[in-house]
C-alpha cells in the first residue's frame, strides 16, 4: 500500500469495509498510521433540516478558497441526495461537486460490517484521511435514528436545526445539543428563524459550557471540561439554499479547531474517542464470540423461557454466560 489510492480503489475499499470483508482489515492496518491529518467534522440533525444541502455548500465554499483543501463527504443517511434519494433541485446542486476531482462523495450502507455502521464509518474516515482528504464532512441523522454517534468520530460536531414545525426544538428533545460544538440554524430564510435562535440560546445556557462531552457516553472516564478548554457553543444562522452564512460557519469551525488545539483538548478528545472505539469493537467481538460458543440448545431454551415471560432477559443473558464458564 505504498501508492496513493485512486478514486476507484478507494470506492472499492470502502465497499469492502461496509461488507465487513476480512481482507479490508489488512488494508486498514496499513493505512491507519498514515491517517491523522484530516479535519473531521460531523454534521447531525433531524431529517429535512438541510444537512445534505449544508454539507454540499460547505464543500463548495471550501473548494472555492485559495489553495483549497481536498474534501470528502460521507453521508450516513439513507435519504441523502448523495445516496441518490434526491429531488431534482438537490441533484443539480450536487452535480458540480461530483465533477470536482478534489471532492469525494460517498454514502454509507449499513450492510454486514462487524460492529455496525459506526465502526464502518470510522474506518471509512480513516481511509479517506490516509488518502489525503484534508476536510472530511460526515452527515448523520440525529440521535435515535441511525445509531452513529458522530461525536465518537468527529473533532467538531455541528448540530443543524431548522425553524418551523412545532415550538419544541428537535435538538433539545433529542438531547443532541449536548454534543454540539457549533449549532446551525439553517433555513434562516424562513420565518421563525429568530425564535429558533433564541430558544436554542436559552437551551445552551442551561447546558454546561465546554463540558467535553465527546465520548462521554462511552464508559471510559470522560473528565468534565478541562479548564484550559475555552469554548462557547456558537449559534450560526445559515441559509444553505441561498448560500448565506456559510463563510461564518467555516469561520466558527476554524475557531473551534484553534480552541481544541490551544489547551490540548483536541488530543484529549482523540484519546477518549480511540478508547471508546476499542471498547465498542471489543464489545462486538465478545458478543460474536459468546454467540458462537454458546450451545444452540441452551440458546433456544432461554429464548423460549424469556418468550413466555418465565425468564427475565437479564437472567437469560446471565445463564448463557454461565454455560460458557469452565
Ligand atoms: N428554505 C430553505 N430550504 C432549505 C435550506 N436548506 C435545505 N433546504 C431544503 O430542505 C429540504 C431538505 O434538505 P436536505 O439537505 O435533504 O436535508 P437533510 O435531510 O437534513 O439532509 C430540501 O428540500 C432542501 O432544498 C435552506 O436554507 N432554506
Ligand atoms: Mg441528508
């Protein structure tokens, strides 16, 4: 793996990662030491909030800069226009990105990858990073839909909210504001954007500042905000459709990168993410090993007992574990 991967090779490798093919791990092992240079940004929020449009406009703006970075977009969203589920206007919008050799766009399918789509996404990001993509934008549907905790992969997380619908803010309901480094109120061209901004402002004031939540759900010790990390989650008004506020958003991202670097917070986050990643993969491997080792009859027995409510699921799991002990 001395040479840089061509787009075609990259696309093939990603497919092999998605499919959980064994050989893909050898490629990942070889590429891993070469990764670590990319800026990795997660973009999350409710379906329809405008994440795909926003990500496309971010990519376009980045590619329009002097000495533009190579940009990769990873969409973990089955309804994403990147996956072909676009309405016509969106497709036209994506077209010039598709023609840019400095942009790589990929949507993730959640096929049989061991450890699921979260591990596969992390691996795809590693491959893109090692292949010289300097900015990697990951679009994921917000909490509860696809269980990709983008905070476990990204250096900076953008939570996208759009005005309208109910007065209840999606991000607050879903609790994803907790992982936000930057909040975007998209569709600022629409009525109610100012109200959404002030509602989000109050919600953010109630949340702890710079709490360093990344990887916090993971189990490994996630220390509360390090005193050297100074960051107030900004709210940026954007109209991705009208290409307004994109420069301000990129500026907020740049400032966040500086804040992460300043007090060593970026490195602390990275270590926590790696620990969480190892634990998640270990959990998956242990599960596979246990399922493999358990006797089929024992397994069917506890399933049946639990099914007729004679056995609590926790007790069922404990019994299976006991059969494995020498
Ligand atoms: N009015 C308005 N519509 C937008 C804006 N951004 C996206 N949209 C529209 O909102 C819809 C959903 O956008 P999409 O990017 O697919 O959202 P996603 O599901 O979060 O990825 C599409 O019809 C977009 O054209 C915006 O800034 N203003
Ligand atoms: Mg989308």
